[in-house]
C-alpha cells in the first residue's frame, strides 16, 4: 500500500511558484488550485496536468467546489498555500487600504474556516509589514489566530536559499497541531558581508544566465550558447526541451539602445553622458544589472527598460522572458502562456522556486514531528482559547 500524501490546496496560485516545492516532493499532493487570471491558470495547468484547476474569482471558490468535484470534505486538506495579490501592499506604487485587493486576506481566512487545514502558508510582499503603520499585519495575524491557529511570521530573502535574486517576502505559517514550527535555515550568504562557514555564497546573475545565448534588440534565440557549466545551470536544464523557449525581447528605439550600450555594469543613467539620459523616471529605472551579483527584485515589467533595474549586464537590452524565469528558479522546461507581457507577468509575480523548496522542507519537518488527527473537542478548545484572546484584543 502506498504512503498517504499530505494534500495541498494552492490559492492565488499564479503559475505555481509558492507551491513549486510541494509539487516536486512525493510526500505532498496538490489536489486543487485557484487562479483568477485565465492565462496564468492555463500556464498552471500546462505544468500541473493532474491538478484540478479553478479559474474563478476567489469569492466564488469554496469548500463546496472541492466536495462536488473531488469528494473532499472539511478536514481532508492538510495544507493551504497562497499569496493574495500584493499590489495594494507593495512599497512600489500606491498602497490604498480601500483597494479591494488589499482585503483578499479575508477570503483566505474564509477558506481556512471552511477547509480547516492542519497548516497554512501565507505569502506576501515586504510592504505588508508597514501598511497602515503596521496595523494591517496585526489584524491579519489576529484574524488567523481567532480560528485556532498558532501564527508565525518571518521576512525571508530568497537569495538566502539559492535564488539568484534579492527578493524579500513575508511568510506567515499557521499551525493547528501544537509543537514548534521552525523556519528554514539559510543555505547561502552574501559574500559582501563576509564568509559564513557551512553556507554557499549567493548565486549570481552570471551563474544563472551565462549559458544562454546573446540576443539582439528585438531578437530571439532557440538554442543554447554552451553546455551548462555550473550546478545552477545544470538544474535549470535537467529536463530542458531541445528548443529553448521564451528567450526573446521586444524592440527598443535607437536612443534607448545607445543609452543601454553606455551603461556600465550595475550602472544608472547618472553614469552616462547627459545627452543620453532620460528626462523622466525613478532612480532605479533605465539601470543595468550586475553580472557578479544576484539580480535585484524582478517585476512584471522585466522586459521594459524604463521599469525597475532590468537591463542585461552585458547586452544593450532588457531581460528576456526566459532569463526572468531563470532568475525566479523556474527550470527551462517550465511553460508560460499568452503574450510576452502576460508571460512576464506570470514570472514577475511568482515566488522563487528555491524559497518554495525551503519552506516545503520546513513544513515537512513540522508535520512529520507533529502530524495527528485532532479530536473535535481538542479543535473546539483550541479555537475557543484563541478566539477569546482575539475578542479581548479587540475590546481593549
């Protein structure tokens, strides 16, 4: 008889970055996922053909869908993972408390009450910590605690776990089973701050992308520049198709090309002649990345020169779609769907797969040490205790 797997539901699934580690571990089974954007849902299904995909507004997704389609009842799901859209919280752009996207955590809460998983992983951007002067994150934690969960919170940097990108994410992990949940320990360190014995130095952009062929302004390529020559490239190409996918960029005007040609490694418009400098834009726009450092945080506009730093370190062009995928840790056989901008959105909004793997490992350790079926009385007592604490906080 085969060993029973931990059942996972993926909410706000995107293309599967946050759930990637769970999808690639035989101890877990992703049984269903929900994603409102059709191109993203299509891409998810291309990479997870055995998962039941729901392409609907989260407000319309509930326990009844799982019961009707999969025969799953309350308590059958072990883990819920998900990161509600972050635009309303982000430190980049507007952060409006009345933005409906900023209240999607309430839908996440509703689904937790319906499914009652043993553990949940809630991911979001760093800006969530300062939203409403820190009151929003306190509200979210209190809400999750009010239904019985012990909630842990930590800001994790993806580069600390092997991603070739500095990308910080708030990770909340809620548990019902008692016992202590421990966040994953870093596997990599920033060599600019000194050597840490037992850890590896950060993976650089050059190490992540060095085997990909050069492409010209508006160009594309479908074959590799060389054989993989490091561990990261070997991992990305482990099951790669013969044709290199998505290694293409949009065409930029002559003036922008001249600007990019003049940028030094890691340079900004301040480093080029005045006649080449753009007349508008933020300080981190029109900037070149570093070859021997991890990438800065990539966004949905990774192919747009006027967006956050995204110019290739050695070529006068922005990052290609495939290069963005590499920096997020998606292997070269991972498929995206739709127009170039839709594919870049799928990549830019994702959680790096290396962070997902690390979280999965820590969740697996916790469940193997604490997994059990709670009796109804245990569950009710746990919820009552937490709810009373929540009510007292609200009153006083």
